C-alpha cells in the first residue's frame, strides 16, 4: 500500500494523511482507558445503544433513498 496520498486530494487532506494513523491509535487508546474506568454495565449499555442505532439509521437512509427513486421514476 502506498503512503503517498492521491494527487486529486485537497491540500489539507494531504497534510492530515501523514498523521492519520497516530491520531487513530491515540483516539483508540483514550477510548480504551475511558472504558476501563467505567462500570461494565454502563459500557455494555452504551455499546448496545450504538449497535442498535446504527442499523436503524442505515435502514432509514435506504428507505428514504428507495422511496425517492420510486417517486422520481413514475
């Protein structure tokens, strides 16, 4: 995999590409530290809420787009 960003990216994207991996590692380390300091039931509840909300919002998007396509084609 090439570490050089594509030429069609904007300048700020090219600059951020250099430190992207370290930022992700830092964010995951922070998240892990925070989750270790919380009660397990709270952590599981938050993870469950996120897991349930993502499919719902995705399904809503699919329904919205499909109805838009149906109404535009008629």
